[in-house]
């Protein structure tokens, strides 16, 4: 039986805390990349980090979701936003709002789809390792 106390590694509270921290670190990483790099490096790193941020928000909302579900959901949302750009609606909204520009972008760029997948794959790997790693400590003994 799993310990559901707030300090337990399996606790949804702890998982939400970690997901919120990951979201903050991801935003800081995105701002850092934009500060030290430009051109394709900054753009495509930003694309991958965009998906990482969405995955962190998915994990925040659904702390017990499996790593594959978190990664696939983040990738699906990223791809949906990119494909929405084909309609022109995000470009119009971006003209009126900096927030819309940051969240929705403005123009479709096919290579972005690949970099979103790179971000989702990174999340899947890190999340899978984090979920399956065991915290050292006393283990329950079986009754005889």
C-alpha cells in the first residue's frame, strides 16, 4: 500500500509541487536561452521548452498521470497550437496581445513540430526516471 501523506514521494501534493517547480525552471530556461542565444538555436530550443512547459502544466493538473500520457498530451497540445496557426486566428490575436503572441505564436512553421516532439521526448524520459526511481529508506516487511 502506498503512503499518501504529503511527504510521500507518491503523494499528489509532492508531484504537483515538483511539476510547478519544473514549470518555473522551464520558463527561466526559456528566458535564459533568449538572453544568450538568437537565431535558430533560440527558436528551436524555445519550441522544445514550450512543450516541456505544457507537459509540466499537464503534470500539475494530473499528478498521477503516467509519463507517456503527460508527454503525449503536451505534444498534442503543442501540435494543435501550431496547426491552429494555419487558420490565421493566432496571428490576428497576436497583433492585439503580447500574451496571445507568447502562447499561440503567429505563423505556422513545420520544423516546429519536430522540436515539440523533442521536448515531449525529453519530458517522457525525465518523468519516467523520476517516477520509477526509488527513494532510499526503510521498506515494509512482509507478514509471515
